[in-house]
C-alpha cells in the first residue's frame, strides 16, 4: 500500500493514498472539466525549434546557455525562406483546425468550465490641466529641448 503523509503543526496524519484519492477534493467532477480540456497546439516556430534543437546544441558545443540556444534557433528561423517554413506553418494550421473543433465540442459538453467574457475596459480619465499644457507645449515651436524639464519650468512660470 502507498500512504499519504500530511503534517499539521506538530501532528502527522498518515492515510492510504487510495482513501485520499476518493476524497471530495479529488472527485472526478472537480478535476474533469480542466483535465479534459484540449490543449492548444504549438506554433510553427516551436515545431521548428523542437525539430532542430539537437542540431543547434551540437553546433554550440558543450553545455550552451539557454539564451545562446534560443538565439541560434531564432537566427536559423529568420534565415529560412517562406518555402522552407511552409511545412511547419501547414502542420500548425492543421493542428489548430483540429484544436478548434475539439475545443468547440468540449465547450458544448462543459458549459460551466468556459470563462465568462471579460468586462469592457473602463473609460480613460480626461487629461489634467498639466497634461493638456504639456501636449500644447510640445506642438508649440518644434524646437528640441529637454522636453519635460522645459515644460515643467513653463508650467511653474504661469500664474494660477
């Protein structure tokens, strides 16, 4: 038997793992909506980088940094023609089409698991007097200057 050990303060509770998994916390209804959700497919660049990772690691030598591997992979990708990228983009497109169908089926079966749409963003506040002044000050004469310092001095010189 496998046991689950939990410490609470200076006490320790030991229960069989099978009993822990039968608890309401691990009930299929609590876990199922998110465990059955289809995963998004990896994009064309990630597919390419997974295919070429071994070659890049071999070309960089012993224990390259993650940043070096990423940089080398992105250079390879940038230097490829569209025709060379096409198989990766096509594979992504097919996987994404399949994902969209699976996701649609999943949302029909799990209406409660789909997140609510985000509310509209709040309207921006109107500009303050100082913001309006700086905006007009920038348009004034087109002369280059330390902009904010000059605007602050001009604002301070105005009478209230």
